[in-house]
C-alpha cells in the first residue's frame, strides 16, 4: 500500500463544471493516484469519480477538502465528524473558525491551504 492510497480524499462541494476548482481538484487527485470520493449538489461523474449528493457513507476518509463557503458548511458539520477524517483542508474562501474549532476538539487537523497547490508542490 502506498502513502497515496492512505490519503483517501473526500471533495466536499464537488462540481460537474470543469472550470470550478473542485472539479479541477478531482482531476488532479485522480491523476496523482489518490483515491477520491465526491459530494456535491448534483450527481454525475468527474475523472471516473462518481459525485454523490446528501451524506453518503464512506469508509477510510483521510482528508476532507472543502469547496463550500462557510455558510454552506454548517449542514455538514455532523457529517464531517461522522467520517472521522484525519484532516480538513480549508481551500481559499472556505475558512470557517467555527468548524475548525469543532473538528480540532475531536483531534482532526486543519489546514488553510490550496489543495491544488499542495498536490502540485508534492506536499499533499
């Protein structure tokens, strides 16, 4: 098992629109060999990854990368906690001190970075 396979990533706020950063992120994660799951407003597929809606069950999520503004994150607080990820990445425009405090109390690491930069920079 490679280190990449250990970082199963959930893209929360996934979009079918190829110009959206969440869509680009899915493509990049797949291209770099990371296992990816996605949740968005509409079902569909990006780079072979099925975008699901609602709060689907996933096992072994290492990282949740957020592509939702803070006001749209609130409904997912309990969902994120149930997934028990090791870290949450707050991409630009998604920083939410309330969610950060909530998850850090549960021992979940937070990062205020751009997932795309982390991947291309080799420090994902």
